[in-house]
């Protein structure tokens, strides 16, 4: 029998929690913009190679996910409102997927892991936005999270 989560008051109110989550998305977009600027616009001001830039974007993504999870550590699901709870579940699943990509092993830009990361970051940002968006209904949030969790489970087989 599943134990009911005990409600623990957050030291941060829901607006600050939401801002923390939104800031994670913003930081990832900035990191991705640097990659896009270098690859698509041929921006010569960027000193990293394209490969190192993509790998750096992956590490920034992992660090930002870890920051949000760390800030929410120790709080039960009952402590979070439904969309923040769904967001935590979502980024937990995506974190596992990102770690499994092993981007630190990428040695060249034309590596299939780079393509997988491109798909990963696109899906991740889309799902994060949908989960946090006020107009997303409860069922849609649940489906987004379930799909992410299922995808990770299948990949780990």
C-alpha cells in the first residue's frame, strides 16, 4: 500500500518555484542560441568548436536540471502544486535520458549522439513549456510526463 505524502511547507512560494523553473528554460535557450548562432549563422566570435559547444550545451542542460531538482529536494509531491509536481517528474525523467546519451564521449560534430541531443533538447524544452503553461490541462500534463517516463524506461532496457 502506497504511503500518502505528508505535506511540507516550502520556504519558497509557488511564484518563486515557477520562476526557478522558467529560469532553467531561459538558461537552456541561451545556451542553445549560442549553438544555433555558430552552426546556422556561422558566427565566428564563438571560440569553442561546434562539437565542444554542443557538449557544453548538454552539460549546461544537466546542470540546470540538477539546480532545479536540488532546490526542490526534500519536499514531497504534496508540497508542490500539480504543474510543479509534474515538472519535477518530467525533468527527473529527462535527466536520466540526458545522462544515458553520454555526451561527454562525443568527439566529433557528425556523431549520431549530436543528432540525438538535438532531438532531446527540442523535446525537452517543448515538454517543459507545455507542463508549465497555465492553459495545459491536468490530463495533458499527465500524458506528457508519462510519455517521458516511459521513453526513459524503454531506453534503459
